[in-house]
C-alpha cells in the first residue's frame, strides 16, 4: 500500500541552502517526490511541520489541505499494486490537473515529449501526424471524455475518404488514437462507460513481403560495387544480416571498439517497462571485416563521413539499395529491412527454433505455450543460429535435402 508524507530531499538543496518541501510517495520499496511551492531552511522543518517562521501556521494549513487532497486521490486508485511508484506519482499529479489537461492534444503532446526524450523519434513522429489528422477531423482540440464510438467511426471514414490513406496507414493512425485514449484512462484523466473503440476493430498490419530469395540475396551479398554510396548501402545491408537482422537505427549506435561481442537493446523497446531485452551474441567473421572497414577508431561507431540526420541517412540508404538492385538486374523489391526479413526467413527454413530467432531479432519473449516461461535463450544458442544461417547462404545446396524433408513433414502434420 502506498503512503504519503511531507519531507525535505536533502540531496536537492537549492543554491542558497534552502529546500523545497516535497510530498514523498513511497510504494514497493521506492520513493518518488511531488514538489510543492513552499521553500524553507532546513532548521525550519521538523517532523513534517514548518516551524520557527511567522507564517508557519499558514504554510502548515496549506500543506495539510494539499496532503488531504492527494490522499483522497490515492485512496480512489484501486489495485495500487498494479502500478510502480513513479506511475502512482504521475497519476496523482495528472489527476490534480485533469480538468485542465484531459484533452486529446494534451495527452498526445506529453507522450510525444516523453518519446523524444527516450530517443524514439520515429514513433513520436507517427503520433504527431495522427494528432494533426485527429485535430483536423474534430475541428480543434477535444476533451477525452467527449470521444465516443461514433466519433471514432467518423474519424476512420475521414482518414479513408478525406485523407485517402491506405489500409496500413489507417490501421497505424487508429492504433495511435487508441493509444492516447488508453493512456488517458490509465492515468485516470478520463473514465468511460463505453470505451470509444468498443465497436471498432483495427485490422492487423500486413506482413511486409520484402524477404528475398536466396539467389537474389547472394547477388547482393557477393556484389562489389565501385561507387561509394553503393558500397555503403551494400555493407550496411550485409551487416544487418550478419548481425541477426539488426535495425539501422540500432546498428549506427553500437560501439564496436575492442569487443568481439555485440550487445545492445533495441531503441524501439529500450525505455519500455514490458518486453525490453538485451540482445547478445558473438560478432561473426564476415561482419568483422565490414566493421573494420568503416569503424571510427576513436568512437568505435560506424562512420561513413556523412552529416545526414538519421531519417535522411535512412532514405539515402534506401535509394542506394534500389540503385544497386537495378544495377544487378534484380526485379524483387529490396530495402534495408529485407536483410532482417531474409535472416528470419532463412533461419526458419533451416529449422532454427522460433524462440532463438526472436532473441536474435530482439522481439519480446512473450509466447504461446508454457515452456517459454521456464526456459530462456542464451548467447551460445544465438551464436550457433547466426553461424548456421550464414553457412546456409554460403552453401545452400548443403541444406536443400533437409529443407525439402522438413517441408514434407510440415505438410503431413498440417
């Protein structure tokens, strides 16, 4: 059960030696603080009371009223054990301004700010785009409490008819809208008798069919382009494959200096409470050759001599891969993500267990079946999996009979 008390946080002393009085929120052996506007000297605060000041009685009355209000809010939170200490503090503070800041834009902007601080700029950009569309549809900001199932259905039609978005983008925008509504609910900024998405089903995103046939993949892998931009695109594409399908944003942040082991947490999940996992495996020899070619000896990061922002560099690589593919006479669509998809596809074809593939890709370890609750993937298994996938693309004929036999068995089971 969470508790509240008035305190001074001595580690946060102000420049003049005074202190802001804070409300300590203690929960699950953690403490978070809500700052009040009252400032005192250290010797003017004793046992939760302001002393030795002419206005002590006035300040104590204000603090008592504040504490009573926060305690009432805390008492209204059911199932407190579902929340962390920080989440409880946020709920208490948000509910204090719920009447003023329970609009769709307010919740959305705060979440965007959090995402940008965490470095999740792509997701933040999607939320910003949806926020603009939603505000355009509602002709201005709107209280969360005014969002209804009818309004959600109207927004879906607006996106399809007025904005002309496709099914994939429609699903993304509606999913972001639901995310903001659910954040408002979780922070107790709004309560619904009927959830706005009760009657609306968001279609699952279509799987991006960008994995390559092994013949096409090897055309790219074994190419030796002369033009610099094509060499950069080629090497990054191959590095993604050799390093278990690592995403570009994660690859560019890795410090390779003085290590034979890749260890990272995906940017996409780095600051999430649920699903975060560290990916760790040995760097295979083909990857070391490429890393040595482009690594900055001071920073340990890959350095291609460009000053592009990440979004611009990503687009630059996409365009360069398209050019490289055309030069090689490839008709299949090739993007950077093709390396990740191809790695997963080849691993599956040669019988690598799904759990190990998930580990290499950095997916959440949630799974159907009880066995995954009792076991975990270790680095050695990931090392073996990556080694086998690389061997497969080096020697596809060696695996041909095995793949055919496995396919026959799967068909018989199906």
